[in-house]
């Protein structure tokens, strides 16, 4: 009987010695695709206790939930962390409150259940409860076009090719084709090959891309109520440059997929972070109706130039 009472006492101390419960909250439970919200974990425990929390790096593990309430067993990576994890501790008498915060967004529509996470307090492991997040696409307005990445296509002529029509429409450069060789031959005979025509200067990938950004910025589309078009064009220019530079196709990839592919190419972490911040800003303008100030718009263009300069090979003007 004495031993039985001792075991009951030990079990009572074990289960009652630590009863703190963590809480999980979202600043918004219903958002638009690409809209930034806060995911906050909170727990209260004695001042003397120590804690350890290991944050996620790039995504919050989650599972999709169907319209009928069935939870998928496969973990999705659609819930992305936008800024580094931040936590703080607030003292309240004999207790202290730990608050951990992520800034997150969803890049696809649907219902998600964010997986529970844990914190270790002394020798006890406390589990924060899971929360549900619903993400929806921006509803299209009647009569307003939906913007997307622009692609170039060649038109197939309706009429069969005609040499006469072709010559009539292009006589000026056909004349140049005939005259230029004659001029070159005449100059060579007069100057005995001393005056050699300079070779045509071919712009590098870096130079072409910088010129494209300069031209886009010069249009100042944000002053013409065409802010989305500005960011879509800037995103297209940057993705096209990175695709050519590293021989990968990034034009149809999400920001998260772009981040993973560039990481596989060995880019520096800071450079990848800047690229992701540019593309994420473009996504926010496109999907979440973000309206940055002119200074922020110009800063994003400058960051794009910085990325191009850092990732381009060193050029030597007088290399032989």
C-alpha cells in the first residue's frame, strides 16, 4: 500500500509539474495570394526556466485541406517565410512570456493547416497547436485586363512570300547591301587597306540588361497608373537575365522555385536574398495590390542593377 501511494505521488508530480500551454495566432486567417501576414507563437513559463526554439528557414510546413474537410497527408511548401524569424521575451513578475513571430504568405489559393511546432523548456517539450489559413486569388474586375509575364511570338504571314513585294518594302536596306561592299572596295583601293572599318560592337548580356532596366525606369509607368506593368516588366528582365546567365528557365517558375534553382547554381546567399526580395516585391504588387512609393520603386530597380553587376563576369576593355 505504501509503494502504491508513492507511485501515485510520482505520477501526480510528473503530470502537474509543468502545465504551460502555448498559443498559435495569425494576424489574418483569410488572405489574398501573396499578402503578407504574421504567424505568432506565445507561451508563459517561470523566470528560472530556460528555453530552446529552432525556427524554420524558408517555409512553414503545412497540409492542404479539401472543401469537404479532408486533410492531405502530403506536406506542401506553399507557405513561404518572407522575413527572418524574430522572437522576444517579456518579464512579468515571477514569470516571463516568450513571443516568436514569422512574416509569411501563401503563393497559391486553398485551405492550409499549418503544422504544429515545439519549444523545449528545461526538460519539457511543449507543442504549439496548428492553425488554419485560407488563401484566395484576387478577383478579376470586369473590363480590366489581367497582367502576366510578356512573351514574344512571331506572326505567321497571311500571304505567300513575294520577292517583288519584299524588295518594294525593303529597298533601302537592299540598296545598302549593294552599296556597302562597293564602298569598302573603293576605300581599300584608295587607301591600300590602311583604313579598315571598325568591327561592329556587340553588347554583352550585362550591358543589354542594364539598358533594358534604364529604358523601363525612364518610362516612369507608375506615374501613368501602370505600376503593375512596371513591376512585371522588371521581373521579366531580371528572370530573362538569370535564365541566360545560368542556362536555366526561370520565366515560368515561382519565386520559391527560382530561389531553389539559383541555390543549386552556387549563388551567394546574400545575392539570392536580394533576388528573392525583388521578385517578392513584384509578386506583392501583382497579386496583393501593394502600392510602394516612388523611392521604393527606384530602390528595387537599383537592386536589380546590383544583382546583374555582381553576377556578371569581369570585363576587360583592353584584353587581347
